């Protein structure tokens, strides 16, 4: 796994497509095309992760160590 996430895309009843990411609860997107739905989902994932990071950082002490890790 290389920092990859799953996109599940289905046809929407009202037309277009909707997408969810099972690894990130609450992440969903929609669009008229599959590509638009995937791009919308990517944006939702990014916003959720940024919000979670900002939320946790509010409560950290100044001594907390913040490092980046990579998933191979």
C-alpha cells in the first residue's frame, strides 16, 4: 500500500455519479462524469484530513513532536 485509498463509484439515480471512500468515514463526492465524481471525492478527502489535523493541533503542547511519515 502506497498511501492509496479506495474510491467506490456508482451511478446516481438522478443522473451522474456518486463516490465514497470507505477508509475515510464521511468522504463522498459526486459529479456528472466518473472523473468529476473522483475529483470531488479527492477534494472531500483532503478537506477532511486537513480539518482533522488542525483540530488535533489545537490541543498539542509546544513540546509535541510533529513529523511526516510515509507509507511505502
